[in-house]
C-alpha cells in the first residue's frame, strides 16, 4: 500500500468516528425526549396547598380485642392518627366536573372545610379541603379520582397518639395547678399579691382553654380524614410532533457537539504544548 494512502485512511477513520459520535448523541437526545415526562408545575407539587389553614382532622383506630382478653380495651389506648390524601386533577369540562365533585362530596356525607376558586373561564383553578369520616375515606378517595384527568395522587398517614397523650398530660397538670392557685384565693394577703395571683389564674385558664380546643380536634364526633383536592382547567394535552422532537434533538446535539469538539481541541492543544515544554527542558 502506498505511503500516501495511509494518512487518507487515517483521516477517513477519524471522520467516521466523529460522525458516529454525532449520530449517537442525536439518537440519545431524541430518545430522552420520548422518555422524559413534562409535568405541569401546578400539578407536580405534592406539598399541601393548605398549609396556612389551621384546621386539622384526626381519627381513631381502636385496638382489636382478642378472644383471650378478659377486660375490654380502654378507649384511651386507641391509636390517634392524621390521614391526608392529595389529589391533583386537570379538567377539560370544568363546570361539569365541579358539579360531579360536589355530588360526590354529598354522596359520602363529607364536608367542605376550605374552598378556594381563582382564574377566569378557560384558566380556572379549584382547591378544596374535604373532611371525610374514616370509614368512608377510601371509597370517597377512589370516587374523587374519577373526576377529570388525574395527574397525581398520594396518601400520608401520621401517628398522633403520643401528641394526644401529651396534650392530656398537660391538661391534667394545668388543672392541678389551677386548683392549687384557686385554693390560695381564700387565704389573706396583700393587694398586689392577690392581683398577681388572679393574673396567674387567668393565664392558666387561658392555656387550658387553648388546650381544650386542641383536644377537641381529637373528639370522636370531630373525627375526620382529609382529602385535599385541586383541579385546574386546561385543554386536552396533545402529543409533541415528531418533527419538533427532531428539531429539538438536532439543536441540542449541534450545541453540545461543538462544545465537546472545542473541549477536545483545547485538551489536545494543551497536551501538545506540555510535550513541547518537556522536550525543551530535556534538550536544554
């Protein structure tokens, strides 16, 4: 083989590898476009949009009494928990789906504890906090998922037994403290001491009242589980055309291929300069 042909074959091989690299990058980016899911930011948020609402719902899960147990299990031993379901939906028939939602709420005897509506027709948004009795929670949760096009769902259950017991312990301690303070009112003392005593009694009574409100959320008649439902209005999603995917993939490939080649050229130039410097050092 003539010596002049060898450089030509070498350059052809390099050119082939460079073209192959470009094609591989293009195909990988095109494949990524099909596998990557573009999610709506308003739908993708799993965090509670009602974090500013003070309303809390709690439920009880009684311990099952075994046949061998003689004494009944006291009610205080039941597990207290907070159970919240998050449902995010998109609707192309907003008015009809909103009517269906309210019908579902009435069907399961649930209550709307918070409601927020915003936006004009064509871009409306609805957010609800729904209180559901624990025994109907699962059925209501799955029924609501038939409204609109569901984008995301999740359920969070948090044990609140220790918190409930601490509140009860604090209540007992405050009641004892209040009884002790009240017993001091019958004893003689200075006016400023009696004023200070009445102020302390008023403060403990206020704390007891606030504690009673917190404990009231755990009462059997107030037991609910929560469904946080959000629905936004939007047109039916359309698939991305193939030519658009090709255009995006090609633009990305050209951009990063040029950057990659520039990086390789700079690295090669740096290596060449380093070799030159080392050669000059050795020869000097």
